C-alpha cells in the first residue's frame, strides 16, 4: 500500500475505494460510468476490501437483472409489449414541454425520448430535470386505446442511486494530513489514472482536466493525439459533466431549443465537453460561433425570446498530429490550424482560458488505470460541485497573486479563474505556502494562458507578444 493510500484509508475510510475493482467486477463491458459501478460495488462489498466470489456472483446477478446489453433492446421492448413490467438501470432525464403540458422521460437504453413519468417521481428527484439521474426505474406499457392511438411507456417507480451525504468540512479538514505529493497522487487515482506511471508534470496536466468541474466557467482546450484518455474523466467521474460529439453541437442543443422550449446543456451541467472538435461544422448563419463568443465572455446568451445566464465551463477536445519527436507538427505556425475554419477565429480563441498540451501525456496502456485507493466517484463529484460556490479561494488569489506582463483584462481573468480552481483542488483547506501557491496554482495557470497568447500572436500580429510571469522576489 502506497503512503497516500494508507492515509486515505485512515482519514477518509468508507469514502475511498480501490479503483481497480471496477474492471475486476466486469463493468468495463457495459455502458455505465465508473462512479455508477463503484456505487454498485460499495453496495455489495459493504466493509469488505476484497472482491470475493460471493460478491462477484451478487454483482453478476444484479447486472443480468437490471443492466441488459444494448443487443437486448428489442427483447426488453417485447417484454413491455407483453404487459410485463421491467426494472431497468439507466441514466434517466426528464424534459418539460409547455406546449403539450407533458413531462417526457428519456430512456437511453430503449432509445425513447417520449416516455411518461408520474409527477411525484419528478418532484422527489429534481436532478431528472437537469443533469439526469442513474437509477432503477420500474417501467410498464399502456397499449393504444384506439386504432389510431399510440402506445405509451410509463415509469411508475424509481430507485435512484443515493449519493452519500457530503461532509465538505470534514473532507477539507483532512487535507492537512497529506503532503502535496500524496494529495496529488490521491486526486490522480480518484480520476481513475495510476499515479505511478506519470511524472509530476503529467499528473498536473491530468488534474487540469478537472478545473472546469470545480470552478465556474473555466474554458479549456485540450489538444492531444488519439488514445490519451481526453474524455475519460468527463465520462466517468461526474454526473455534472456532459460530453457531446462534434457533429451534434448546435445552438438548440447548447443553449435553448426555441421549438420545444427545452433548456440547453449549459444551463443543466457544470461542464459541457465538445469532443472531436475537428469534426464540428458551423451553421451557415454563424449563430453557433456568435453565441459561443458571447457566452464564453460573459456567461450569458440570448436565443429567440429567451435571455439567460449559466455557470457551465466549456471544454473542447481535439486530436492533434505529432511529428517523430512527439511535438505538434504545426507548433511553429500555429496549433489551431487543425481546427475547423470557424473555430480559428482569434476573437473566439481569446475567450479560451488555456490550452492543455496533451501531447506530453502518454498513451493509455494496461498500466494506465488506477489499481490504488481513490475517492469514490459519486462523492468526489459532489465535493467538486459544492466547492464551485465557495468564494474564499477567489479572494485568496486576488490578494496573493502578483503578476508581471499581464495588463490585458482577459489574461488576468483567465489566470485568476484557473489559479483559483487549482487552489480549490490542491489546497482546499487554504493551508498553502507562498512557494506552493506559485508552483502549483499560479505558474500552471500562467502556462495555460500563455499558450493561448502565443497562438494568438502567431495567428494575428495585432496581438502583441507577451511574457506573463510571477513578480520577481514574490516568494
């Protein structure tokens, strides 16, 4: 057991779990995030540390009963057609259509977006209306009552996965027992990555992926070759993150659907992740990029008769081509050259707070997944979500950060926001020396923004070359 694991076990006890158990239990073949699998593991393992044959059997029976494979979709639909109630584990969401006066239940496994749900289930599970809820729903089928009528699928009972109550003060208090290196290893393991296969720089890059989950409206781009696990943390760590493929992005999806009056993703999640950015195609009217520029700058948007604001961060993930030295082939001319044309606009890029240089991260191998202790995904996600609201960290950064060459307001705003996120993540108890504050919070934040400024200068000489740094003799 590594030093950080023993401390995690001693001080955090039941809220940590062996991250390797998810694969051992056979969940990797099913389309569920790791935090759901860990919830199931915790339910059956209780206080046991080993995955016994009895526990394996119990979990296998649970999966067979409630979590069918995608190939069984028609079989389960046929069971409903035969008037057999079914209990299905899925990620349920509810949308409200004011024109029809109906609540519509989305059941991903059945590819249904127009099922029905009783009012009391929605009232008892309000997250159904925002980020959605994983749980077991009891579904039944109502045949059409006329020749031209339509059959209906209803949910009449729902058992959500209950998140353990988060004692945020206790979580923060126990940070004091870990060295910074041990805490970083615990966080990296909690993300699902092994802390033993990456150096400190690579671990900090991995942790950077979590910044939009812990600080409102952090906007990042990660450029990396295929197979480096860019989207893994967003798919598996938090219910408050939503990943969408490049071809599915549009103003109705992101902001507001004027036809159905359904709120967009930025109002329902803490972080919206646009994967495979190189495949994005802008709309002919340019509405998408125009709305994104306004939102990334101010957190506000306007569409149709709807004007609103949101706190979601925006992350773009893209593959990038490397040369034989593992360096981006367009590093000298500009790394955004592989983006679609409409995303190469400097006014848009200027609104991004930082670039994660994913080319420094190794490809995912069999040694990449963590087999060490880490925080349980559902609870850790709640910690990140709750820390978004705490303003003490921003105050600390504003008082203690000293920068030179940072006269541009967007530069200052970007560095302040990401430095605050690093501070929350690495020093939630605010017990940090000046040296640690600079090394682990300010300097990484500067590097994120400096890459943006370097690229802007390459693309448009109206952006002067700047060199942002910490004030001399500050530490």
